[in-house]
C-alpha cells in the first residue's frame, strides 16, 4: 500500500485503502518525522465521518507510546481550530482525521506542521519515506492503551478552545450586530455546526440547516459549491434572509448564497475581501493566490500599488507566504482563505464572519459589491469543469495535453504556457485555461477565465475540444 500525502493530506475510501492498519503506518511515519524534529507535543482531532474518532484514538495511542504528548479533542473539530491550537499552545504539529469535502465513503488524515499550516512537500516526503520503510520491513506499530496514556499524562483531553473568542477580536462583531442580518448557515452536517452558532447566534438573526452529525452527510457532497447549495438557496428565499453562508465538512472552506438565492463564487468573495481590507480596514500589502484563482485579485493589487503572488495549488503555499509576511491576505478558488496574523491554514469560519462584516459595513448585497468591483476593475467570469479521471492515467494524460497544446500553438493562438501547477494557457485578451489534476480527488479540473460570459462560453468549448482531441491518445 502506497500512502501519498497530496494537496491536503492523505485520503482514501474507508475499509478499502483507508483502514486501521494503513492508518497505523501513516501515523508511525508522522511519529518518526516528529522525532526527527525533536517534537514533544501534538493535537489529534477528527471530523464527523464514520469511524473518525476511532482512527483518532488509535493515532493518539501510537503517538503516546512514543513519548510524544497528545492533546486529544473531546469532540469533532474543524481543521482551522486544530491549526489554532497548534499555534496558540506552541505544539509541534496537528493531526486531523478528515476527508474535508470528499464524499461520505472517504476518510483522510491532514497533518499540520508547527506553524499550523498544511505540511509542506519537503515534510510530507519525509513522512512518506518513513511510511514506505515501515511497510517494507513490516514494522510492528506499538501503542499505549488510551486510559493508561491518560493516567500517565501522555494524553490530555481538549475540552475547551478559545478559537471563537479570539476570532471575535478579529471580526467587527459590533458592526454585524448593529445590522441584525438574517443569516442561514449550512454546515453540511460537519464540524462547523459546533462553532459557527457560537460566533453568530447572538449577533445575527441566525438559523442553521443540517446542523446534526450525519456521517453520510445526508448523501450530499459536502463541498460548498453551487451544485451542493440548492437547499441553502431555497431556505434563504423561504425565510427572506439577507445572506446564506456555508462551510465544508471540516469547516476550512466557505460558500455564499446572496439575498436573491444566487451563488457567489469564491473568486468574487476573495476579491471583495481583499478590496475591503485595503480600502476600509487600511491594511497595506500584497495578495497571494493559487494559479487556479482569479486574476481580478491581481488587478486590485496593481491598482493599489501591490503585487499578486501566484503559487501552485495547495493552501500550504499560501500559508507560508502569510507566515513570512509576504502578503496580507491569501486565497484559492476552491473556497479557502486566511489573513496575515491569524492562521496559516484556510479558515471557512473566519471568512463567514469577515464577509458578514463587509456586508454590514456597506449595506449592500454580495452581487452589488461584485458589480462595484467590475465597474472599477473590469468584469471577470470564471468556471470550473470537473471530469472524473483514472488516477493511473494522470501522467500519460498530462503529457498528451501538453504535447497537443505545444504542437497546436498556431491554431490555439495563445500567448504563453505556465506550468506552475498543471498546464495553463493564457491568451492576448488576458483570458486563460488551466488543466490540472486534483490532488485530493480522482478528477481532472479545467479552469476557465475571461472578461465576459460570451467569451467564457467559447473558452469552455475550446477547453473541452482541447481535452477530447488530446485524449484520443489514451
């Protein structure tokens, strides 16, 4: 069994490749890495998925046996809260058993490093090496029984976190409370249901749907994208709410429904936030974004005398730039973002609160704020096409795509190719197409961006044509 840490940890199908036996080897690899860096303490958390707390308990027992102290979450916990605990308690890392936004049959393991960000490639490569060595030698993975570890103070139960109280210092809760917004929240039966109400119930007219634990996520794909937010949209219209907000299964991603029931894409949300930080909060600095995220952020940055730092896909790269002070805000089109001085991990709860502050400040809907940006910086339209794809064909398909694009430069009439992450072709009118295989799911993602819906439609057709012609060789 090859355990691979992708864009955001290791994920697999429960009882197929995500088994207790394989989890033990994965945790052992992390333990070996922690010992290499002389790590003394970690937090272990879990989400609402089937067996998550059992996987977490098994991990805690292995870590404790190896003399590393474990802070074990009493209940399911968002990934950003794991990051918060790593930072505030100065731990050497954090493990969260979650498959984030993947379907219910998946589980996963995210490992955060000592600054609370998703582990960097150089860290996960070492962990994978230790795992491979343990597999090849059939290493016996020892553990200490949970109750014995508690008695020995090698495991401590985390019963309370100051995450929400500290988050309230970062968000202008008085501004939100003064507007008394009617808010509907969709946690997708996930970890956010235990935290977002604490943040918003006393400062908004707040209601929540799907606010119970359900390991099957109500058979909904727990990713806050338009296709999965139909029920939130309906509820916003039914109760005449001002806004609908959402987080994914482990609450690190965000999603928004406007007053009229329409979905507002993450690219627009990120741009609204960055503009607000510069113009209203008076923060000064660059923005950092992934290669798949909108260039509208670049336009806002340039007009205000700053730069947009472009990274490969994966919040670890954004977190690193925020930690190093290279940017004041960073995000990705998949719905992840954070602020300099907060977490180096994406935080859907933070973004929910921050957007409510912005809407309260301007007294406008999200669509009105979007149109304001378009008037000042020009229109931008994006979409993403997801195509299920056999993992074993990824490398071959990627080579075929590149060969086709290079050989047909005259026909495609593009300006340049960017291989920061995947294959991106940019055109003279600043529109672009990015082909990239997901690091978390067996899918090819095709990202298109243009300056009008008509051009975007044509770009989508071109992207599909390129893909189909290139794949004739598979």
